[in-house]
C-alpha cells in the first residue's frame, strides 16, 4: 500500500458513490450506460472470485465486497427499479458490448501470466475493464447532455486509473522484481480512452460551462 494506490482506491470508491447518489436520490439514470455497468459487474465478478478462499486483509475484503455489491446494485436499479428504469435511454445506449467479451476472453486465454482457471479469469477482467467504459463514452457523445454527477462519475473513474499508473511507477522503483506487463498495458490503454473526455471536462471546468462531448 502507498499513497498513490490509496488515492486510487478512494477515487474509485468515490466514483461509485457519486453514481449511486445520483440514482438513489434523484431516482434517475439518465446519461448512464447500462452496458458499461453490466461489463463492470462482470469485471468484478471474475476478478474477485478469490474472495471466498484467499484472505489478504480486512481492507482488501471490504473493498471487494463494496465493488461487487455496488456494481450489481447499479445494474438492478437500471433494469428493475420501477422509477429509475424509466429514465434509462436504451435507444441511445446501443453499443454492442457483448462483442467485447469474446476478444477479451480469447486474449486472456493466449496472453496470461499463468494458464490456470483463476489467472485466466483475472486476466480477462483486466482486458475487459480496459474497454468497459466505451459504451458510456459513446452514450455521452450521442446525447451530448451530461449532467454534473454523470460527468463527475466518469472523471473519477478515469482519475482512479491514472492514479494506479502512478502507483505502478512508484512500486517499480521501490520494490524488487515488480514487473506486471499485462496489468500495465491494459491499465494504460484504459487511461488513454479517457483522454478526450478529460480534455473537454477540464475545458468546461475552466470556462464554467456545461460539459459537452463532440458528436
């Protein structure tokens, strides 16, 4: 644990809390991609299988439970809540997210650190997380109507990954034999996908105008 990882974890947690705050208090999921939320639920489900048989620390277990519970709760809200689901714009959220699954799975089967069931699923979760934000970014480009909470949610998600890159750099220079190319490459690709969003987010903040992404 170091300051960069802790900041990344807290930023990731904040992103989830912001989204849950919007959905629970405003009773609206407008601008939120169900496709992205389903992908994140699958990411956490495949990554945290070891929660049942591999105890690392109380902190680690609590964080895993939070992300598992929150991701499936968000999917439930959008799909099943009698009020929230009315605000879901399925006509705009049309990214074919299922087509991301097979390439990520095949890549995990071919490129992994160890060819075991657990490691392949863990690697699959890394590849899938790298592209899971795509349906959300496409939805924001289509609607061009980004409320503050949705914008903050996406920004915090991107910031969490950027902070994790700083964590990896710090650990590379302070720990012996710390090399994880798969994690580094997947995380870097994920962060780069936020580049365009970051630019327009900071522009809207600097000019004090509503956030809009180019179509």
